[in-house]
DNA sequence: CCGTAACTTGACCCGGTGGTCAACATGTCT
DNA sequence: AGACATGTTGACCACCGGGTCAAGTTACGG
C-alpha cells in the first residue's frame, strides 16, 4: 500500500469515527469523504462498503466499551447490582454515543468483526442475566432477548433526549429495572423472540426510519 | 369544487389511508398518487402538503381509536386495570397499525387537527394516570411524559416485531407495567421531560430513521 | 530521473425524494 | 353548443443517496 493511500485511509477512518459518533452509523459516505478532504471515489476504493468502514472504525471501540461494562457487571459482588449497573451503563452509552446506540439497535451482517462483538456481547449479557436470576434477584422469566429488545427500542429516544439535554431516559430505565426484580410480577403474555428473530429484526433496520 | 376534483381527492384519501396504515406516515407522496391512479401534481394541488393529507386521513381515525381506549380505561372500575389496559391497548395499536404508531412517535405541527388529537390524548392519559396514582396502585412518581416516552420508544420495535409475527413486545410492556406498580421501587435518578421538551423531541423525528 | 504501477479524482450513472408550473383537458354554467 | 373557470398532467427543477470508472496524477523502485 502506497504511503498516500495509507494517509487517506487514516484520514477516512478518523472522519468516519467522528461522524459516526456524532450522528450515527448511517451518515452518508460522501459526507465522510468530504469531511476527510478526499474524493468519495477514494473511500470506495479503500473500503468498498459502509459496513467495511464501520467494521474497521467501530468494532474495537464497541468491543472495549461493551466489554468493560460486562466485565464490571460480572465483577460486581451483588448480581443484581451488576445487572442493573450493566443495563444502565449500556443505556448511557446509547444516550451518549450515537454510534454505539446504532450498534445495539441495528445489525450489519457484512461487518464480521462487529458481528462477533455483538455475539460476544449477547453472550456476556446472558451470563450477567443468568447470574442475577440464579441469585434470585432478577425475575426468572427475563431473557437476554428481552434485554436486547429493550435496548433496541430505547436507543433512539435516549439519544434524542440526551441531545436535548434531558436525562429522562434514566427514568425509563428505572421503571424497567423495577419491573425486573424478582419475584415476577405478572406472568408474561408472550414468548420471547429467539436470538435469530431479533437479529433478523435488527438487520432489517427495525428501529430505523420506522419504515 | 369540480366533480372530478372531488373524485380525485377521495381516491387520494383512500390511497393515503391504505399506504399510511400499511407502511407508516412517511410513505412518499408520489407513491400515494401513483397508487391512487393520479398525477402527483394533483396531490399537491388538492392537499398541498403531507401534513394536510395526514390531517385529513388520520386525525379522525386516531381520535376514535385513542378516544375509545381512553374511555374504556376510565370506565374500568379498577384504576390499575384501567391504566394497564390502556397502555396495552395503545401498544397494540402501535404494533398493529404503523400509522397510529407514527402518531404516537412523531409530531406534525402543521397537522392541526391531529395535534389536537394528540393533546386530548395526552390529557386523557393524565387522567388515567392520575386516577391510578390516587388509587395507590400506580407509583406516584410516574407521569404522562414518562408514558409518552415509553410509547415513543416502543413503537418502532413493536411494529417490527409484529410484522415478523412475534408478540414479544407484550413482554416489554409487561416488564414495564410491573415496574410501575406502587410502591415506587427505586427512586428515580432524573426529572421527567416537560411536555414541551418531549413534543420538541417528537417533532424533530427522534425515533425516526434513528438518524 | 524516469517509467510504471498504484492511486485519486470528479464527472457520471441510477433511483429516489419533495416541489413547481406551463400547457393542456374537462367540467359546468349560461 | 360555446366559453371560461377549474383541474390535471408530466416534464422539469434541485437535492440526496449509493456506486462506477476513464482519465489524470503521484509515489516509488530501479
């Protein structure tokens, strides 16, 4: 790879990281290129697709952020505290960082590293949930799919509220958590989605455009 | 108004109703015109804007659906049952009818009749909430803004899940409701949004395109 | 210092959106 | 039936998105 290509790739990565974190993963590629001071042809030349760019720019970041949160949760002596803290922390990431919000809300099948991060994250969530359920503090009918559903629905509003300077999303999380404490309140009227179902949902861009 | 113009307006209204309920309030106006077998110029001529069309087509429908739900809630002898039933019913509307989902999720300032419906609905929700709070069954720190926040975040995922043939959104509603029973579980870590704040949020299209 | 391979560029394609308007058609009233 | 108002049409505008590629530029090894 020639030196100038490397430079351009670096610039594009930087611009992409900026814009992704500022406005979400769906910013136009031409705008990223513009922001990087480079022709959009170069972007396509160097990365080929939005998903590849996302994979290079966001996967690591997501892995560390989500990994940290999960590790902290499992390190917490009280399983419920660990669980509740995890949920809150992830929601905070959603409110704070549009890119991470989209990572939880959408799915990009061609971003293989990111997909791996998501899978790991899901597995970690299962551990955290499991621990709290076994502990008897989390209601036994709550599943990781339910968490993902909640996170996916929560992301856009949390982001918007935070952008508007409000913390109100914390209230929604609070209500939810209070509903999750054992013993189960009301029996649930439906089956959870399977991970495949929810995955499919997010690939389609469920929460997006609401279209 | 000439007879043919009336005919065309009726066709356009019908097409708009169809497409709105099938795909949400953001379907392209040209597509509605196409679907009505009429030039898009005619649509602009007769209605002028998307919001005017929405106002004519959706406002009544929304008024009756939401009004029915609210009336049923207030008629329910048990305030908590009334509240829980109301929330569930509205969520069901969101899952079932993309147009109504959007009504709860977005705001169209130029659709004056629809805006009135929204305001009435908000007021009705306040009554329902108030009654359940006074009854002691609903936690006292829950506000109508919190409900609106929940509904707005819930709509897109509920719609997508329902479209995928899943009832899983009912679980989310169930968790939430269990978190709302008095006595308040955990003290809330933030102020609710004011109606103005949340309105502004929805006008901006917060939940949309997650953009 | 020069030739070549690597790279960049921006015009261009496609399809989509909202929106306007001159030219044309048609209903309607006398 | 005729004439005018009322409506309709679809080409056209500007903008956006993703994506391609011939032509021009630039880095780099010999």
